[in-house]
């Protein structure tokens, strides 16, 4: 693990990312003065789904989006997989020489 004052490479793994999402979602839920049952009802998901997300960090993308709509947090999803922002002209030139693929490889 690489560590620097406030930065650790370990925070960029799927488990850490989803834990952070759960912590932020729970904090926002409490800020909105919503119980688990209330949020589940407003979002149209089962109470068990919300509890599983908060406790085990497991949820479908569809249900996560339904919760995000209720909590006014959908803008963050729009930023996923957006075009990369380049930091230098050298980076742009380097990537312009890479052959563009139109399909993924089959892993048969």
C-alpha cells in the first residue's frame, strides 16, 4: 500500500469505494431525517434491500439509483465514465497515436 499524509492507494479498491458510498448515503439519510423504512418506501425498494446495503454494502445498480433519486444525488452518476480530462498536451498526443477499438475482445 502506498501512503502519503491523506492519501492511500488502498482507498481506491471496490470495497473501500462502496463503504464510502454507504457512509455518505447514511449521513444524508439522517440529514433528511429519514428512517430506513421511510427512505425505502419513498425510493420504492424493500426495507431489506436498504438494510442489506447499509450493513453488507450490497445493492443492485437499479436500486441504488432509485435511492439516489429520492436523496437528490443522481448528478454524481452522470459523471461516471465521462470522457477523460487530460493534464497535458503530451498526454493528448500520446493517446492520439493509440489505435481506437470499436469492439471489445471476446474472452472465449
